[in-house]
């Protein structure tokens, strides 16, 4: 490990402040370092390994496809891409899917759709997208501009123009921002993940959806972190009784391989035409085959399990010693701890539980199929770390 640390720090760009842990193997939500130290993984690669590490069904789907065709350009048809698109449309009522390789790229597609739709429908001056303060939409210069957190912006000016930020849960301010800026779209995360696992109010989200529908603005819901079963519904917007025009997703979709998607409703299914957008790797057959094995298992029984495990986490952690309050939905949980979140995370790591943080909270994003045994063991260690 000390050799690896030096190698990594010498040659890998220093954009990540890594924890002093190397993971070499695992199964499900249990992973191991080179010395055989065992950890329960409550982060699942930031909500990516939806069914855990080395999941049998996912591994088989991926390796079967890998043995057939690992890549063809998007100039040709491959089956996993078309089948996955059909599955996603059936689950959401959406009509078309554009595949990308990441969350930021899924959002880039959503933004391009909004710009083209509004330019054609209302005029070229309708290009602005309203996003929310404290949001996170990605690291490209455009999705950074969309991200409503100034500290991400400072070093990278000028960012892509055409984004304004409105306070979350303030419908009038959001509508005002849209009116004053000739907005093309409003883009939200139903739960601000990187922003500290903050759940948006139902009335606000429904109000935004209604305003967007009445004024022919597109409602884009960024489900990169909240999607694919994470909140106990297939997509988080389903908890709000709304129907977005565009949904972007990534993280948990591929189960561990890079895959993003922009889901397009009937209103915008044909906005992008031949040559308007593309991606060399987008819709890669191996990634899509893995994703099919994920999506086909996110059924009512699994979603009920997610909800039951969520209820258990909230019941155990709310009011526990050292815990101020708990936020989130499903298996996307934020714990406001009395001690700094980083300290709690460190204590958990020492005691064999890998957690995440988000702003001032400890954040949990375990695999959707984490076992009750692993969950209970992790909760005991997290509670002890909060109380210590
Ligand atoms: C992680 C995340 C992104 C960025 O995804 P990448 O795959 O890192 O580009 C965008 N939006 C939200 C809500 C996210 O959580």
C-alpha cells in the first residue's frame, strides 16, 4: 500500500484526496484491503455499484457480452443498447434515450435538447436554464455553470453562459428567475446529493413542474445520483407525482461501468436529429448489457426492500447519540452529526465501514441489495462513531 500510494501520487493527477485505503477484492457490500481487512461498503462507489461488488448476474451479463462484441461505433446497430433504451422507456413513459458515458454528459445532452427546443419554439434568445442554488450537475464547463455553487466556478472562468441559479424551495424566486431571463428550461435534482442530501419540498417541485408545463419550459430532472432505484422508486421524480420532459441519469445505471443516459419525453423525443449530438463510446454494448441486468432486477420487490432498509436506517439513526438529524430518501441518506462529518467517517473507516460525506453530513449510498446483516453491522459501527 505505501508503494501504491507513492506510485499513485507521483503519476496520477492530484484531483482526488484519497483515503489511505486500497481495495483489492469483495463480494456484494463487503470489500477487502490487501491485508484482508474487511469493510462494509456504505458508499457503493458513490451510488454506482447498484448490486455491489462482483455481483454474479451483472458480471455474467458483462462478460457474456464482452466475449461477443466489446464495441461497435454508433454507425451500426447493437442489441444491448436498443433493449436497454426500450426498458428505460417502458419504466418511465419516456419515448427516446440518448446514451452517454457519465452524468455530466447526460446533462450536456439535456441542456442541448433544451436549447434547441426553445430556440426553435420561442426564439434564439430563449437559451437560459434556471438551476438551483446548492445544486450539482457535473464537472464540464457547461455543467459547472449549471451547478449552483460558486466555489466550483471561481478558478474556471469564463464558464458557458446561459445559467442562472434560484434558491431551492422558493417557487416565486424560481419563476421570477425564469421570467426575467427568458428561460428555456428549469433543471433540478429532487434530492441535492452533493449539496448535502437535501430533499426538495413536494409543493415546490410540483409548482415548478406546473409552471414549466403551462409556459412551455422544459423540466429537466437530474437523476444522476437519485435514479435507478436509489430512493425506493425507479426514479426520484416518481415520489413527487410529476412527469419531467427530460431525465438525466448515470451513476447506478451501469452497475459499475461508465454509462449515462438522457431520457426524452414525447415533447422532445425528436428535437435532436442526425448529427446534432453523439458520443463515440455512448451506448457501449458491454456497459448496456450490464445495465440491463441492473434495471431488470429493480422490480417492486427490490424497491420494497430499499424502502424497508431506508425505514430501518432512519429509525436507528434519528435521535441516536451524536446525531442531530437525518435527511434523504430510500438508500440515499444524510446524517447531520454533532461532530464534524469527516471525523465520523474516519472513525467508521478504522472500524471497518466505508461511508461518504456530502457538505456537512455523513452520506450513505449502500448497494440496493445490501444484506440485512451487513446493514445492521454497519449501522452499529456508524452509531458508535457518532456517539464517541
Ligand atoms: C455525480 C453527479 C453528476 C456528475 O456525474 P459524473 O458521472 O461524475 O459526470 C451530475 N449530477 C449529479 C446530481 C450527480 O450526483
